[in-house]
């Protein structure tokens, strides 16, 4: 007797359901993708009790006739693949989102599936599948001229064991919303409406295809802050194109939840793409901060395998190094083009941190405020200067022409008397009337006016003011200078007194020696030492006393996996960052007016100067209109 048996069809479908429909959000994903492939320009999604009670999706796509309706619920029946002239089926040149032909029969095997569809100029039809049992085709009612309405109820009722693995209703609702959001980002020319437990989550109108429409769609889903602080990405290399938007480093988050990646408009969660995004921001963010981004990779379908995961959430590239290099290069180019620009949210957060309130007179800071009575005023009247009989006439012309007297001296005396630890003495040149009046208009970061706490430089711009953290700003300037020197091959190296031999595999030696020139430019001198060893003669001075053998092996791993010398670059970048931090202007150092203005000018001319090496902002800009709001002037 044979031990091998054929599984019943309903069991096969339930196994497939376990792969394709992991949770309600997976069902929503499959049904929305089918609607998009059917040419829908409007998709309405409703879900109740986390999608376990009901999922209803209605679209205005092309619809299905009687034959298609009956085939759609059969396993491995699909409209997404076409036979070729020789009778074979092309599984590589896939341009649609779904194509496996397992979703609908799988859903019908574990739930109650009700499909109503209508072709243009035809009568609507309905078919039902209840736990794998198919009901006869019948006439039905459908509101639109054409399209499909699919209702999925009692998900997993036929496989109750699966229900134990579902999360809370709130968690399942959040997963559905996230899935619909990703689909809406990928298809800005399709309108989406989402309703959960009877509550409208969002309604998105179809936007024009292209950058402008995509940014409007992203702003609608991620907020206007994203659109105000996002950099346009549009780069191509060897037939692969990368488009989308990436946030400024100072516009970051504490997790990677706001990173959206798409390949040929298919939402994916791919380690290669996520790793490339992280590597591009490595110079600008601390390890616990993550950039916001929505990136879209367009590639020839034949260079891509979308069938490596049943739910199609992962992809495999034929040339992963090409895609990775394109992402890193495009993002770094966009970040460099941003110059000293910092996120607008930095200013918003600063404004919101202020709590406008009535401030007591300076002399009464340490005692409770009591209104002065008329009797008290009468008692001190003899000692007060007499009021002028008439107010002095207002003469704006005379005041403008007169040379203004510097006011910082009197203020300094009051501050030192009552709050000596709050204000640093301001040197006269910072307020000198000889300061060029157009300086704040000529430069984005304006003209230095003061230094507070010997740490923060205050500059006046044409329409507001800028507060600069002198240490963080100079740290970035020093770091960028060191990076430029490294990029130009000006890396100083030191010869080892005793060269170190590192044993490797034969293929690893060949791979490493192929990049010998690149390594030499980075200060690492190596040469082949037999077929399975390399000899290290020089190392970059920056590395100091390092684990040479470990570094070489890390380099080999990087070349094998990514085709890049990441270990050496990242290690040197880390050391440069530490060096820049130690050798930049420290907090507590008093700067002259010329030094402060020189710092501002260098920031304007240096890429990435809007954030320090750890991703924190180097300056905050407050617009005059925002300051006026604080004082009730607006």
C-alpha cells in the first residue's frame, strides 16, 4: 500500500488559505490588488470587527461575466497570465499585481464569500462560496454601470483554530488601514475610501499620475509636514529607475514604521531596500532614529522575481547590488542638494514649547504678585519723577536719522544683578551700528546678533531669527571637511612595522584584490600573499590600533553580499564623526561677532549642515510671524 495520498480539493484550498490569507489585512490586500488590476479608479473598503466579521470591497473596474465568475473561484485560474505562441506560460514578464489565482478560492474555503459583478452593458450576476461549497450562479443587483462587489464574512469560521492566532480587533483594524494606505500610496490615480466599524477613516480622491499627484496623495496620508520636509528622488541607472520622496534627516522618527517601499507599484517589505535606505542616512542619523520615505523602484519585470513569497510581500532582484547602489546614490545626492536646510517641524516644535504667560516684574520675581493699592501709590508719589504735562510729540523722522544708542549695557547690568546665570555678556561688535544693514537679507542664516550661554548663536534674518547650536553646527562642518578629503583620496596611511597576514578563501582573495586600488585610496595597503592569504602593509591613520584581521574579513563579507567596501567606509566614518565631535567648537566658548558670522557662512556653504552627525538639528529658525503670534500681535 502506498504511503502517498492525494489531498482533497477543499484541504488543498485551506492550505493555500493559510499561506495567502494570513489575517484579514491579507484578504484586503488581495481583493484591492484584483480591483486595481481590473482597471478600477475608485475602491471602497469596509471592515467590521477587525475584518473577521465582514470585509466589503466595491470597485468600478471592468467587472466579470458568467464564465469569468465561475472560473475566478477555481484554484489556479487567473486572468493575469497569458500563454505564449509556443504554448508555454510566461512567469517572468509579470506586470500585474496578483497572478497566482489562489486568493478567491482560498477565501471561499475558510469563510463565506459573496461576489457580485457586472460587465458594461450587461446584467449583474452573483456567485457564492460557503466554506468551499459553491452555490449556482444567479442574477443580482449592482449599483454601478460596471465593476465588482466582494463581501467576505465570518473569516476563518471553517478553520476555527486559525482564529486563536488573530490579534485584537484594534490591531487587525490597524493592519487593514496600513495595507490600504500602502496601496493608496502606490496608486495615486485611484480613489480610495476606508470605513472601519462604521467609522470613516479616510476618503481619497483620485490624483493625477506623476510627481505632483503622488506628493498630494502622500501628504493626505502622512500629513502636510511630510510634503514640506520631503526631498524629491528621481534617478535612473542601467534600466532601473528610483522615484519618490525622502524626508530630511531632522524630520525623523524613533522607528521604521514610516518607510514605504514599492517595486513596480507593488508594496513590499524588502530587507535589501530597507538596508539601502538605512545606509544612505547613516551619516546623518543616530542609530535609534529612522528616516521617513516613500520610494518607488521601476524595473523590467524580467529582472525581478515577485513569486518568492505566497503573499507577494517580498521580491528578489537579479542584480541586487545595482538596485542597492542606485538607492544609496540617489538618496545621498538628494540629501546633498538640501544644503543646510532643516525640517520645518523643528521650528513648530520650538514654538509649541513656549508657554505664553504674564511675567511678573523683574524686581518681584521671588515674591507673590499683589496689586498695588491707591494708598501705596500716594505714599511713594513724592519720590517719583513728575509726569510731563503733555506727552512728547512723536517724531519718527528724527528717531530714524539719529544714531541709535547701544542698549546692551543697561540690559547687561540688570541681568547681572538679578539673573547672572541666564545671560552671557554680549560683545559690542555684535550690536555695533556699523553692521551692514543688508547682511540679514543677503544670507539665509542672517547676521549674528548675540551669543547666549556661550553655546547658542542668535542671528537675525530678513523675516525672523535663527538660533544655532555652535558645537553641533561646527561638528558637522568638520565632519564634512574630513569626508571631502577622504573622497578626494587624501587619506593618510601608516605603514605597519610588521605587516599582518590574513588567511582567506581563494575566491575571497580574488574578490579583495580586484578592489586593491580602491582600498589603497582609502589608506589600506594590501597585496596577495599566496593563493589563500593577503598581506596588509598599510592602514589608515584614523583607525589607529584596530583589529586588522577582523576588518579584512568584514570587507570580504561586504564585497560578497553587497559589492561594496562598507566595513571600512563605515568604520572610518564613525571615527571621523568622533574626531569631528572632539575637535569642534565646544559649548561654553565665547565667540566674537566675526567668528559667529563665519560659522553661519560656512553652514550655508556646506551640505547637510542642518543636522549634526547624530541627526539633531544644528539650528532653529523662527519666522517673525510666528514670534508675533506668541505676543498676540497676530
